[in-house]
C-alpha cells in the first residue's frame, strides 16, 4: 500500500493539470478520423461485413444514379480474390449510369460527408454522403491501396480515370493519378476498391444481398461474378423504371425548434408569412396567417429578427394548427405487380400476394409500406418463415432483431391466418415475407443503415399491410386444405365403387355390362365433383 505522504504527493501532481495543459490537447477531429476509429458505425466491423458493405454502397449508388438519369440499370459486380491464400479482394462495380463530372470525382470518392442526397427530401437509397468514400477509406486502411474510378458522361466525351486516397486528417482527397483513358462504354462509372475482407456464402452474404436487390429492383439487370469466377445473371423482369420521386420541402410538423430557428435565419424570404409558405410544404397563406396569429407574431415580421422566444411560440403554434399531410409524390413504391414479378423471378412458390399501403407520415416525413408474400412450393415446410427487409429498395441483412419490421411481424397474430406461431417469435411455415419501407428519410438506427427505428406510425402501417397479406394467404391455405381433404375422400370413395357395383349386381340381378355402366356412372359423378 502507498504511504499517506506518497498519496498526497500524487494528488498534488494530478491537480497540477491546468486548463492551459488541456487546451494543448484540444483540437478538431476530422470526420474521416472519427470514422476510422468507429468504422463499425458504418458497417465495417469485420472483414465479412466489410465486403458486403463495400458492394452495397457501390450498387446503391449505381442504382440511384441510373434512376435519377432515367436509365434502365445494367450493373456488373465482380469480386476477385487476388492471392487465394490471403483475405484480400478486389471489388469492381460498374454501371451504365450518367457518369460523374471530372471536377466532382475527387470529392465524391475522397471526402466523407459529400453527396447530392443529404439536403434533398426525396426517396433515394443513399442519404448521408458517406457511403462510397467510407468504402474507399476502409480499403486504403487495410491494404494501403487507392480507390480507382473511371467515369464517362457522354459517348462524345473522353473518359476520366482517377486514383485517389483520403487524407484522413483533413478529410480531403489526395489525387494519386488523373488521366484520360479509353473506356469502351457510352457512359457510366466504374469503381474499383481493394480491401481486406472475407467472402462467405449464405443469406447474410454478398450473394444474398445481390439476390434480394434483384427482387426489390425488377427493373435492374445485374451480372455478378463471384470470387470463384462464376458468373450469376439476374436479368431484369420489368422494363419499367420506377416512377421518378419528386423533391419536397420539409413539412412543419417534422421540424424541430433548432432547425426552425436556423431556417428563419437562413431564409431568402423577406417576411415571416412568405418564409412559412415558400420554405415549407403544405403551408398556404391562410395557414401561415393562422400560425402567426396563434404565435402572436406579425406575418410581415422579418424572419431573421425573430428572437428565440418568439421562435418557440411559432414552434408551438405550428403544432396547434391543422396542416395537410405532406405530398407523397416524393416516394416511389415498388408497386403491387412489380413485387410479385420480383418474387416470382427468384422464388418457386405455389402462391404469391402483395400489398402497397397508402402513404402515411412519421415526424413530418412521408413514407409508404409494401409487403410481398410467397407461400409453398420450394419454401421449407419446417422452421421459421424467411423475412426479407428492405428500405428504399435496399435489402437490410443485419440487425434483424433491432428492426421495427421484425417486431411488427412478431406482433402480428399469424395464427388467425392459418400459420403456427409461438409467443414472441416469427411464425413458422413455408413462407417468404418481404417488407419494404419507402421514405424520403429512412429512420435507421445507425449510420450503417441496417435496421429501421421504432416509430409508432411505421409499426402500425407494417402491421396493417401484413394483416392484409395474411388474409390472402389464409384463404389460399384454407382452399388448399379443403382440396386436400376432398382428394382424400375421393380416393376413399373410389376404392368402394367396384364393391357397390358388385353389390348392386347381386341385389338387382344385373348383367356384367349393366354393372360396368353403374361403375362408370359413379366414377363419372365423382370425377365431375368440385376438386
Ligand atoms: N455511380 C455513380 N454515378 C453517379 N453519381 C454517383 C455514383 N456514385 C456516387 N455518386 C454521387 O456521389 C455522391 C456521394 O456518394 P456516397 O455514396 O458517398 O453518398 P450518398 O449516396 O449521397 O449517401 P450514403 O452515404 O447514404 O450512401 C452521391 O450523392 C452521388 O451524387
Ligand atoms: Mg451512397
């Protein structure tokens, strides 16, 4: 044990650390440095997941870009294992999208939090502006290799090739190579990332991700070359592009006080009334006047002069005013028929059904729930059903139990629909269930975008959609059960028809011909009966 003298001396030394000393250590942390230490937040927590996340970020971007440019996506994904003994792979993702302007390539791939989707309220797969640069940064960290990008924006323009690394301290791109190259495509982008990773087959793998992507995106044509050099084609099942989602302005109900204050400060409008009508969705002049009146503010007040207390009154007044729900053309659901086409493409089942709910709103953000269900066929009779979760057409493969989709499926009474279910579990039976949430802003539980947060409105909509599909499948199951019972009965009766013939022949003293006629007639009646 230390002597009291020593303890006193140590305490004195600790007390010596001054604010000045601390100030020496205080400095800005760049977002790249932060995510280098916290790579698990972005889905790079182990080599297996790193491979999936890299491919997911690349495919999501390609699909988003193609759809924005109204191009039917043709995507090629290749994973090559360079040295068979090592856990090192080269991932290549190539699309036929609009390409990327030369001037923008370095920032897109070499700077975290740089993108086109964060500030827009419309449905897209990407939202944060981190995805592809984080994948490149992970590759750079684990292999020291730069990310390679080749992009062409028109058949008449030259293709540009960049080789980039991220300066993590500054969160800025450093260009290693910048050249004009031959690229034998009309337009498109090719991204190559070398990374430390592990390839494994199975549902939570790249294979499962690509298969599910093709189900939720029947308009996409995907060619996948796995590390064993095997080519797997997912041809498109529909030539219809998803309806283009429109950008909307924020809805007043979804705005928090701090954001409202910032919006009042930044607005280009000269007075409060026009700020409310122009910067928000669904605020007419009448509604704006009502809000101002309830807040005790003048519609002609200068927005930038509104004090915090007044903004608070305005915030409360918004909550007390009835405002129409936001427009819903900012979301583009997969659609009832396309869901079935997508499922039929990959799953061999006896029965398919789907349901697209009308749009709804959580925290001022419009969203829409869709459900697809396949029953029977090749789906396994034993065990829990297979649940596929999607957010803005992107499959979610991890954190199933933390997701509102799973909870809603567990909280639905599947026994009412002819499936067995233990308390607190998913139902069992030969069922594949897909649930899709389409929204202008998906409330993920973390930046790695793996599970959807528990909003009451979202849970309610999922349950309503599941119940509808449940009713459809229950009718099919009942009909199937009845048909099976009738078939059994028929077989039983059929066995006795010859005996009836013999008995009647004896009682009525009939000849062989008459006996055969009775047998034929009875068989005919049985065959004609409903099966
Ligand atoms: N293949 C591509 N073709 C055209 N533009 C692309 C492509 N890949 C990326 N981009 C552009 O680069 C931006 C940044 O991509 P990044 O994946 O980093 O972020 P994001 O997709 O906006 O959001 P998230 O972090 O959620 O993925 C995109 O917003 C898009 O504008
Ligand atoms: Mg992205």
